[in-house]
C-alpha cells in the first residue's frame, strides 16, 4: 500500500544497526571507503547533483552550502550536526540517533573530507539523553575501530567527532545560536553576515547541517547523486522522513519521496483518525503557515510546491487537524510555545510573542473584544520580518495563516458560540 | 573540595578535552552537574565556573537561558508532560491535568515528600507517539490516564525501594 | 590606513551622501542629519540589532534592515522616511511599551527619557495593549545602583559599558524571553567599581542612582559643566544644581575630555559639599580654643599678625593646595613672594613635573618649542603605550578608560612595568612584574645595552605581596627573560606614549626620557599626579625654587621679569620645602605658617606639636587635622563653587565653572586678595579672568586659546623647551595611593564614598 522508500530509514527495523558490527553488516562505511578515494570537489559535486536540500527547515541545497566554505583558512574548519530537534511536530532525528547513529558519523566524516575539516560535533538536544548516550557509544566504537581519529582506516584523513548536549532551548536549533551554545554561552543568534561557512564555530569556517541531511550523505555517495535526485522531483532530490502526528489514524515517521502528493501521505498514515473530516494541516512543523483541508489535498510535498502555496516543507513535521479542532486554541498553544522559546534578545519577538500569547489566551477564554482579530493580525504582522532571527517569523507566520484561513472561527468565539474544542473541552489558559 | 563525585569529575575532564575552548563544555557540564545534585546550588555554579574559566555571573546567565537547568531542587522524579500541538491534539492536556490531580502539584512544583515534581513542557520530540511525557530522561509515550497511573505507581515503588 | 579612507557614495531619501568606507549606515545617516532612531546602538560599544528601532529600507534587500549593523557600500540606496519604516518604528515603540510601566510622573528619568522622547516622536497616541503587565519589585544592587526591571527595555547598553567599556563585567542577562532581565554579578547585589556608567547610559529609568533618586525633577535643575575636583584627570562632570545646591553629577553633557566616562567620584562624591561638618564661619583661637567669629575680625587678625612678623623680619612658610584653581595658586605664590617676601612655598607633590621638564628641556631640540607631552585623548589612538608604575584604574580612571578604549578599538600594544597586579594587565601586550621600588633599576635596564638583568629586579618574591596576591613569577631566569623580551618588543615600537607614576622621579625620569629618545617616531609623555590641580600647582610655581612656568628663582632674568610684573622684589634664594617648613616651625624658626587648602598633618602627623610654635592660618572646608592646630581657620568654597581654570595631569587646561554656592565661605582667591589689600599691597580685584590673563601672558606654555577654554574645551599647556634648574627632592614625591573609593582628606567627607566602602567591607566580611 505504501509508497515508502526506505533509504534513510532502512536500518530502523534492524536492532543491530546501532552497533558497529551491525552497521558494517548492513553496508555501513562503504560510502566512506569510496569517499576516501574521491577529491573533495568530487564529493561536493555528487551532493550537488543529488539535489539534497536541508532537512532542518530552510531547505537550502546542501552541496551549495558546502561549496561556500573557503578552501584555505587560518582557523580550523568544523562540521556540525544539528540534532537539536525541537520544532513541534518533528520527531525524526530521534529515530536516526536511535537506530542508525553510524550513518551520521559516516556522513560527517565525508562532509569533513569535502570541506577539509578535521573536527565535528553532534549537537543533541538535552532532553534526548538516552540518544546522547547511544551517540557517545557509537562514537567511541568508531574511534576504537579506526573510523574516527587520526589517519582513518589508513587513509591519512583525520577526523575527530564528539557528541554535545544542549540543555533545553528551541532557539539553539538556529545555526548561529547553536554555535553560541556550543561555545558555552546563551543561545542568542549572531549577527549575519558573516555566515557560518565563512566564520562559524570559534570563528572558523563551519558547515552545519541537520542530522537527517548528514545521515543521507552516505547513501548519496554509494548510490550516486543522480540516483538520489531521481527519487524525488526536480530540484528536490530524494526522500525524506515525514513525521505524521495529530489526528491521523496511524501516526508515525514515514520515508517518502519528495513531491509525494499530500493525500498519498495522509493515506500512508491511515487517513484522519476516527473517520473524521480533515480540517487543517501543518505542513512542516509548527512554524510553517497552515493549510486548510482543501488546500492541503492539492499539495505535493516538496520544497518548491509548498513554497508556491505559501508555506514551507520545513522540518517534515506534518500535523493533521480534524474537524473538531479549535483553531483559536491551536493558535494559542503555538504562541505559548514561541513565547516560551523566544530568547528575548530583540523587542518584537520578546514582547510580541508575549502579547499574542496573552491576547489569544484571553480571547480563547471568552474575553475577546471587538477588534481583537485585527489586532492579533496586526501584532503578528509587526513581528513578521522585523526580528533579529527567524524565530519571530516562526511565531507570526502560523498565527497569520490561522487568522486568515479560520477567521470565521475567531468571530464565532467572539459571538459566544460554543468552542469546538473536541480534545479537552476546556480552554487552555496558560498559568505561567 | 569538590561538590561532585569522582565519576562526575572525571566526566567533566573528558568533556573539557573535547573542545579547543574550555568554556564550550559549560552547558553539558551544568546538565551533568544537575543530574548528580538535582539542581545547581551556588557551590556547583562556582566549581563549574572555575573549571571552564567563567565568572559566576556568566554561569548564571547561561543557567537562566536553558529551560532544563534549575536553581531549585526538583523531585526525585521530575515528570515533564508535553502539551504542545501534537500532544495536545491527542489529549496531552488531559494527561497533564491527570498528573496534576494525581500528584497534587502544579507546574514547576515539588511534592511535599520530594518524590515527584511536575512541569508542563514544550515539545519533547515524541509527536508521532503522542501524548507523551518524560520522567527525568525516560520517555513514556502513547499515554492514557490509566497508563500514567501505572507509570507513576512504578516510580513511587522505585522511590520506596531505595 | 585610517589616515586616508576610501569614500563611499550612498543615497539616502534621494540625497547623495559620502562617508568613509566601513561606516555604519546609521552613522552615515546621522552625520548627514538624517534621523535614524535607536536604543541599543551606542557608539563605541558592540552592535546588538536588538531594539529594531533603526530599521530602514535598502534597495535590493527584501526585508527592512537594521541601519546600526549595515556597513555602507557604494551605490547603496536607502529610505528612512517611508510608510513601512514609520510603521516599524511605531510598532517597536508599541512593543516596548507593552511591559514598560507608565510611571513617568514618578520616574527619575522622566523628562530625560529616550523612550519618552521616542514615543513622542515616533510612537502611537493610544495604547492597544490591554493585557496585564509583568511586574517585578525594584531591587537595590549597591548604595549607588537601583534596578527597576519593568522599566528596563533590554537595550544591553549597561551590560556592554560595564564589560566592554569598564572591563568590570558585573552585569549580565538572566532568564530568557519576556522574563529576560539584567542581573548583577553577585546574585542579588553588585560588586563593582560603582562608576555609575550603567545608570548614565540607561536610556530609561531602569537603572537609577541611590544618591539622586526621587530628589528632584530634572527640569528643576540648572546644569553646569564643571571639572571634577578629585583625581588629576580633569573629567567634566555635569552638575545638576537646584537652589545653589548640587543635586547630581553625571555625564549627559559628554563635551569634556572624558567623553562618556566618569568614575564614582566624578558622579557621586560631590556630596562632600553638603557635609554637615563643613565650616560656615571663620574660627579664631581664643584661650586655646577655636571660636567662631566674623570674617572681618578673622582677616584683620591674620593681616595684622602677618604684618607684625613681616616688620620684625620674621619667617613665613606657605603651603598651597593641589585642588585650588590656577588663579588662586598663582596669586598664592605671588602673595608669598611679593607680600610676605619669602620663597618658603611648596605643596604636596605627587609627581615629579620639574624633573620631566628638566629632562625634556635638556635635549637638543629647538629651544622655545613646546615639550612633547601627550594629552589624555591621545591615549585612545596611541599605537603603543608604556606604563611605568601607578595603578590608573584606581588613581587615573579616565586615563585607564582611554587605554582600554585604545586596546578595544585599535589593539594598542600596552607595556606595563609594575610591582603590582594592576587591572590594566588584562589589556597588556607585555607585562613585567618588578619588585616594589625597582622602577628606576628597570628603566636603567630598558635604557641600557647590557643583556644581563640586574639581580635586584629578579629577586624571588620581589613584588609587594599586598598588591600582588597571586604567587609572583618566582624563577629569576624567567623574570630576566621576561624583561629582555619586554625591552626587545618595546624597542620596535614607534610613537610611544610613556605614562609614569610617582614611582619614577628625579634621575629615573631623566633615564626614562633618555630611553624614550631612543625609540623611533614621536615619543610623548604623561606624568601622573594625584589631585585635580596638582599639575596646576606645579605650573604656577608652588615650589621653593621655581617661579611660575618652571623658571628658577635663582635665575636673575626670571626674577626680574616677575619683579617688574608684580612691582616689588622677590628673594633670590630658594626657600624651604614642605617638610623643611614643618621642621623649621617645630624648631621655632618659622613665625607663621599659611596653609591654603592643604592638610600636611595627614602625611606628617608628628609635626602637629611643632605647629603650635608658629602662628598658623589654615584655609579649608573642614576642620582637618591641620586646621585643628591652627590659630585662625578660614572657611573656603570648594572647586565646584568657583570660576577659574584647572590643569590636569597631562597639562590640559580647562575652565572651571561655578555650580553650587555655599553661604559663609569665601574663595581662596578672595581671601588672598583681601589679605594682600589689608597688608597694603593690593592685588586689585579678585577677578579670575584678569588673573588668567596675567597667567597667559607670563607663565610659559599658558598662552592658550581663550575661545577654546570659554567654549568648555581643553587646551594643552606644555612647558617650553628651556633649561630648568631644579634640585631633585625625590623623597618629596609622595603619592596618595588612593583607590576608586578614597580621595585623601576630601573623600572622608563624602557620604556616598563612605557608604560604598562600608558596604564593601560588610559584603567582604560575610
């Protein structure tokens, strides 16, 4: 029934793959052997050919990102893996860490070879302690077997890799904030330019990629860029992990080719739970503008199609909302999150998310006033595009999409109609 | 005199060796320090700060930023219930309310006997297995109120056994 | 380099602008009077882009950009006056005000608040935010610093000025998001230099000062740009005056040589002026007791007694002050030489200015040209600085600030030669730790050719243990290598500014200048003296052997010049110095001692007994140790209550402007003139401008631009390149070794300084 294509998830059912032996038995480190014989430019070309795009959120072409790193540098270069998976609706990197940690190690060594870097860090969110432990074990095993450290497998290539734990901050998923955090500071984003490829960790040229992106690299090296590109649609190479959650019959993480039509994706998840009707869809994590059911059913799940429709494929977190979902409450919960996660550095994000959270809470609890809907929109618009980093946009965009697409629901609240909360039946007023 | 066990001190030393700059070890060190002490008392802040060459103020700035780090003790078992969107859509609020009722405490409160503390947390990356909670670092997913009762019972037993 | 920067052309609102490459867009706009508002941007501090007030439109960029972080590029087209930009500003204000209390009527910053001004200019008339505001109780962080979190708009200026500017790093940011807050370094209080920079730089009323809060509304004060009366740096402090009383000292004016800077004394220690112990009436000793009397009786008593002694050809001694104004010092030595007929005049010396003048003049440069002295701001752009002795952080806070600024902005190479762990070592390119008292030997080594380092410099445990808490480098070999490297590096520098403290005096000064002469380029000097007019006292001739402008008393030509000017004779023999005068008094060889604004018994307590034998007149604000021994005590105005000029340690002359007034006291100048008049040797009206005219015309190096001084700017007075014959009395150089919180006798009468000290002791003993 499914269109599932198991590439990145091919070892998810193999309990032994998280050990070095198991990994080698399932074809692990073949890509590295091959990459060790390739010139750095050839590796980057192969990744460019694959049309691999960042799986973290922005969808930037990976090969191009790597090619921005200068060949010569006075400071050491770094390869960073962003495993700070925190975008609500996203739970895929967890599986790679759990079932296939060596594929990440392999991908990072290859990235190191491509940009002439000899040191990498895997930044894992603090809550994922058991995954941090798995990653550390895998790294230690790789060191012992000569896949990390000096002169890897006799090739002359040196690469050191360490796991690094965060301690609870969504903002550290932003690449420069992650670097600040990795330098032992508050995760406040940096001014750009300079961009990480020129001046990143410790001021050295740095490649930073999402975990899934890096774990995909070995597959591309083995299968070839063209093979990978052809799995997807033009400019959107390969497959990706879609995290289906919410009101879906079989929530789960499914690997599907880019460009898969949304109805097919929904079908893989068994359709809307309990035979209810689809109301709305979050296409790529909580920060992405939402679609109505009608819009969603006409979508293809690739970066460009979704962008054309006004949203983002983001981190692959697809959240399904059924007909009983209260959109006011949904907007409120999203804003509770962004208010909690705003680092507080800049004014519009710090004060704007707080304002919206308070106003949405009052509104949902029945304290709405004439003009509130426009006020909510205007406040969101005043955050949009005016903040120091994309977190402000992440808060404003979904809110604006909900206000626009479900305005009537807000007006109904205002008119005192019963709230359609089918989930808890009570307003979710934040108490803190 | 260190406030940390030998094992934790060794862990610190290993961590410090991972970075070209000592300060980089600060965030994970604080988390490991907290794992051992339950929170970050002033002595721990001073000691960790000295190890990485950061002032007490700099360490406090960092602690204040990260939601997992705390200056006050939590319960032996810190129950963290996710109510973010994916969990909310599958009854996360009910689970949270259930925990509040069962434990008799609210957000960021510690039960009188110190066994449990409770926190409503943001997305913990269990969206496809919602609703979910974490007790310390252990995930518990696809919850129902009944399952929560079982989980809490198990931890209470564990606490009594010690 | 920066000498000839490339120019970049941009268009702002259709207008063509040109600015040097590397200029920030915000600065380029402001320099062309195009308004770009901002809170977090502050010149000289790191960029934040946090307040989002400076958003502008730039062609070819999709979103609004922060003008405070964008560097201009050729052909950039910018708009700051569009609907979109106005909306962005309005919304930034609106966001800031959501959690900002509207308690402006009781806020110290009301009327001087950047947020008020910006709201007035760019904000909305009504508030759309109707949710509850976050409230937090106000906190007292130190005797000086109070913090009101709800008013804080998180512009991070305070954090940056404390860290980047002061190198104190006592403020940080705690929590995150809407709960983010400025926090002090000791969880609930501050342990810092109490400079108050954070308070002055705060654009709103979040940080307020203990001494000023709730005292007045800003518009009830008049503001006077006065020169600080404490250390020798000569900072301008803007005094807020209400009803002739000084309510506040701050730095909103920023027109002084100190720019943004002021230390705790400049900002808060003015409160000695209102100390209840301040003398309001003259005192005359009757039956062994000092009793209040009238001015006319007191002055007549002094004049008559002086006249009697003079007629009997008795001995006089005169001790001047290092805080009185140039005009007063000049008239005081004129009074001593011309009216009392003595060269027994001196002051408390804290730097060997004559030695520097001698050493520099002895070189073979063109006679009559100004000596190569550096002014305070030249430190900010120096390529290299050699600092010998002293602890500028404590004793010359402005010069320390300038040195830090140079390091921050230009990576200036600072060479520190010191016996203590001074804070400026953090900025040092090379630091050589030497034993206390080893400065002269170290300078000889610098100036010598020998590779061997004298043993006295490599003594194990050499540095003063009190000032050097950590274990000093104890291996002689290492110390020697360090000094050799120090010298080798230093010799490669050019255009060095050499700054030296009281440790370097007499022969060592000449050795240092000889070394400076071997360095390439233009070597310049700053001698560090402790008090507000130490340099002025030296320049004005408060020496037993030097007339104004370092002209020897023994030089008949110099004497003749002043004799003609003053219409009378000047004794040809050099007089007694300060300790000699005290000794002479004790030996019964001085009949009268006239002490104007000095407290010699603080440094020479054993001389108290001896003073009883002479007729002692003391002019002071307080009943000091010395005043208590006096026969007549005349209450005087302080520096902030007078007009005139002051010369800072670098030689920068600045106009002092009267701020406060004090009933019952007279200026030293007025007293000197009245005494001269009563003694039948009138000096004419006590008019500062007239006297300064005489100084300009007759004190070498003081022919300065009046326009500049009257405009509130400084002018560098450098002695001229002429031979100075001065006898070295190195033992007379006695530094105060003040900290940031002490200021000799004067500091004892500042409630604020005392409260800071007490609080520190309390916290330390905990």
